[in-house]
C-alpha cells in the first residue's frame, strides 16, 4: 500500500475469489498435474496442467457458492426495503458468514501438510490464478484513469489519477463489469471512502499489508483493519482512547489535537482513575503451559490460574491485567477476576502511545515523535507553573 492519507478512495472486491477460482478453473486434487495433459501449462507462471475432467472439489464448492450468492442477493433486497427487518438481516448475515468460512477453510485445507483430501499443488495453483487476476484488474483500472493505492488477495483500493481528466476517466462500475466478464468472477463495488489511511510497518516506511482505517462516505462509521481497536486482545480503555483519537483526527486532521486526547488518557492512568476492568487483556491460549519455551504474560497468567485450580485449555482465553511490567514471574499480572485495583500505568501508557502511533504514522509521526511532543508539552507546563510560583 501507499502509506499516507488518501482522499476520495473506492474499494472493489472479488466475490469469493479463491472458491470461485477453484470452480472456474477446475482446480482439484484429482485433476491437477494429470498424466493425460502433462504437455499443457494451464496455471500461469508455474505451468501446471489441469485435466478437462471436472474435479470433485468443484462439485463440493459450487453449491455452497451459489447458496451464498442467493443469501447475499436476499440481503440486498431486504436492505433496500423501506422498513428492513433487522432481525432477518442479522440471520441472513450469519448464514452468509458461515458459508464464507466453510469456503475459506476449503481453500486453506489444500495447503495443509496432513490433508487427506488436499494437495499442495492446488494451493499453489489457486494463488497463482489469484495473483494473475489481481494484476490484470490493476492494469485495467490504471488504463481506465484510476490510481491503485493498494491491492491484496481479493480487494483493490483506487483513487482518481490526477493526471487523467474526469472526461477521460472510465466509470468504475463499467470497469468492474469488464473484469467480471473477463475472469468469470464478479468484481463488486464495495465502498466509497471520504479518506483512507494506510499504516506503515513498525520500524519501517513500507506499508503494512493489512493495517488501515478510513471514513466511509456518507456515514459516521469508520472502517478499521489491523489496528489496536480491531485486535481482540486490546484493553477496552486503549480501544476507547484510540477510537476517540480517530474521531478527533477526522474532525481536525491535526496531530496536536490527537495528542491532546492522548495526554488526557495518560493523566487518567497515572491518577489511578481508570477502572481495573477496562485494562483487561484477553489472549488466546495456544498450548498447554508446559509447551511454552519463553516466559510471557500469558505464561504468568496461566501459572496464576493453575495456582487457583482454574483450568484454562488451549483454544480458550486467559484474561489478566498487567500490574508490574518489570517482573518476570506470576506477579507480572493478575487475573481479571482477582480483587485488586492495582495496575502498571507506565505499561498501559506505552500501549496508548502505540495505539496513537497507528493513527498518526500515516501522516509521518512515529513513536519517538509522539514521545518528544509529550515531553515538550510537559516541560512547557512545568515552566509555566514555575513562572506562576
């Protein structure tokens, strides 16, 4: 992605890209690299052949794809009614999501090393087709007068190319329809944004592939991906502050205004006025406590749970508050249910600064800049206090 803040941005998505690639290109373990067509190169770049006989994976996935398309069409019809039934919409969204994850799992299973019905060549072929489709769409959009800001997996973000006049720029819906006809996979217009900010990687100027946030046009909502407010482990207090910083940034475009929110939150931390339950971190346990080779917050929390005869198994969550980040024992944390108001304000201040860095890094502010600005503000306040005295 092109790191920075971009205005007038449009997002387009391929519908169920990987499952549709399987069905449109007949990618299946029983037909890829077949002996009867070994002289053909059907898969772009890697040259695998695919038999003309329909593979069983197509028979498995096509009905699921069709069912999800029908549900999505029903969602559109219900949403366009004068008085949409929200309960029905929620049910339809749930069914659509369930089918989506079945389809996603079917793709991932092809690359699973112990898959009884998968095959790594299928996984490679699907990715090869996806890369080709995305690059073709990028080229066609650029030829049509649009600048591609980012593209990953099945999504593309574009903005009008400033060097192309409005009269010469082709309509996005028309370009999407052309891509759909060319690939046999529907390219849908997803959203228009007033602005989108693509976040750089930490300790680097390169763009992070899956970290961005933006303001949806004609709506008060923000779309967030990858930043702290979207991470399930983020404490409620840090999430709330980051969302407030985002609203302030949207209203002012001023890093200094955002820092004002941060300063207020840091003051709350150090005066002890933040509720203990708003600082709870929630992490998924990936293995038994004996399986960890490094001593982490999770391990400290698991030790406390074991001391209290509380079973936390792999796949479950462990919830805790950091009470002393300088410790490397079970005193590092306390479990969420333990009765205490203690927490480590310096640790959570660092979490806040990192969250604000995610908001300001697209406009050139890093963690060091934020810390320096905070230090200057604090020094300025102290100087004013001395003059008053």
